[in-house]
C-alpha cells in the first residue's frame, strides 16, 4: 500500500499489538492465489479498480479475509500511484480497506488506515465535505468497537457540529449523525449523555420531520430504550448492535 512520503513508512501487514497477525498463517486458498495474482497488475482505470474493490468485498463476505485485504491494498496502491494520494477515488478506496480490515476483526489496523484517510480527506476535501463526514463516522465506529470510546465520541460530536453548520440542525443527515453519537454514548456506558442526546434528537425530528416520519419513529424507540434502566443492565454487546453508518 502506498503511504504519503511525509509519514514514516508503515507495513499494512505489521504484527498486531499482541504479536499475532491474523493473516500470517492464513491458508493459501484459491481466492488468495487469485487476489495475489491480480495484485501484480498495473491498473490505471478507475472502473477496473472499482470492480476489484467490489470483488474484494465478495471475498470478505465469503470469509476470504486475506484475499480481500490483498486485493484492496492493491487497489489503494494503484489509485494512489496513478491518480494521487489524496484523489477522491484513492480516499474512497482506502476507506474501504479500513472497512474490510474492521470486518475481519483487525480493528487496530482499520483505525490506523482510517485515521490516515481522515487526515488526508480533511486537507483535500475539507472538514465538512460529505465524504469526510462519512470517513470520520466510519473511523468513529471502529474506535467504539475497539473500546476507544472517548475518541469515538469526539469524532461523532465533531461530525454533528460540522453537519449542523453545513446542513442545519434539523436536517435529516444531521439527525442521522446525532443518532450515531447516541450509540457511541451507549457503547461507552454513558446513560446520562445518551438520554440527553436522544431526547434532543427526538425534539428535532418532531419539529423538522414530523411525528410520523420513519426516522422520528426510530429515534423515539431509541429514546425509550436508553431511558430504561432494565435495558442498560441487559443491553447487548456493541458487536451485536446494528452499525449506524452514513455513507455520504
């Protein structure tokens, strides 16, 4: 994978903190052989790279995590080489690499990739760009899953503030992002902030979207859930909760 020259070189397959790399002893399946062969190609066409990105997700969904990572690393490398490190396509592909790493349980690696991507997106696109907001959201989700709750909350809070500035307090996408913040509070076990966030969001939903809007109904259900002390005592682990992601 191509990294910016002004940063230390990083090995995308570097060992995990516990000294065990989940890909190190992965079996050499047909999918891995195919991905490794494709990764030798020089590819300039964005449509071809996009096809390979989709194929990587097929590998991931089929349990072929190593093949998916190999192929997406290749896609990011080729996009960066031929279109630029901070080109929109490169940023999107690198975000997808982070998502595949996270889907395979490599949360530290996913966070490292998406932290880099967010920094590049802020410089290239701006902090309030729809893609930058989406990248920040996905990074925050991985931080929550990894137990980095304060970082996750800070990222989601920033997203809400920027969305309010760009779209308005009662815009649907702003409400969606505030709902994502709610789940970061839940993951951190912060009932007080979760209830306050959800109550505020429900008031905005009713005022801007109307009481019968599906999003208003969902936020209302969320409020009933987080108000319940019984639910907090038996709430599912974060990995069992649906991920709330806005793709920009």
